[in-house]
C-alpha cells in the first residue's frame, strides 16, 4: 500500500492539517494516511501541552468520518522523547511492503535535517512537502537533502493555509472564536474540557 505518514504534536489539530493530508492523499494516490500525534516532542519542550491522550483524542475526533484517515498511538504510548526515525522503523516492521510518504509542512520540512538520524527518515520514506506561496525558496533545502542524504522529495502544490496551532491556542485563551479553524467535534471537545484556556 501507499501510506502517508503525518506526524506532529497536533496541539491542537486543525483544518489546515486535514487539508494538507487530504491533498497529499489525492495528489499522490495514497491508500491511506496515518496521523501520529507525538508523545513528547524534544523540539517543543518549552511549550506546555495537554497530555498525549488528549491530543490523540482530538486527532481521532478530527479524522472521524474520513475512511482513509487513521490515527495511531505509536508515539503516544512510547515512553520518553518521540523520534520520527524510530516511528518509521516500527511502522516498516509492521507494514514491510508499504511505500511510505512522510507528509510535512514547510517548517517541519526545514527541520528534518536536524531530526535524530535523518538518513533513516529519508531511507524509509519519500517526503511530501507543501509548497509555500509567499516567495520562500524550498528548492535549496530540497537539493541539500537530496545530495546529502539521498532524499526523495516531492513538492505538493497547494494554496498556503494561514492557520497555526499557536494562533488557535492564543485565540482560545483570549476568548475569541475559533469556529471553522477546527473541525466542529474538536472545537466542542476543547471547549467542554477547558483546554487551552489557562496557558498557551
């Protein structure tokens, strides 16, 4: 199978994430997309996050009703820091015949070279990165990864989505509406449980 892998803190997951995953699914003729919320991100230790179980539930609610979206607890059940290379190795053991497509926004893509054992990430998966329409040159990073790591990088052409999890957290703290930035089920879950009302 052609399987998309979409990892992140998803703090919270929003419509931009879902649009990116859906466009990757369609453009690269994927069979399914695995959303994998991180357990503990070593890149975001300075950000206070809800428990992994809460972020997993938000992802589950967001993906509900889309038959080709699936949420895995691969990282939320793993103790310690979450490492993409370890996740991909685990998934390869579970699905040895699958071709993996690692889906990334621009910011995540730019950091991939600094992840733990990036050569394993590039060996185990093709990279699908969303292009940006703000003049940012993605080609230099792409060429660097290809020459340094033998990466296989595909650029997904789609409109820029100006939604971020940090913006949503700020809006909620300020009591501003986040309607349509989030799937309705996720917004309801956040509001009913008082998530993000005290801290960003």
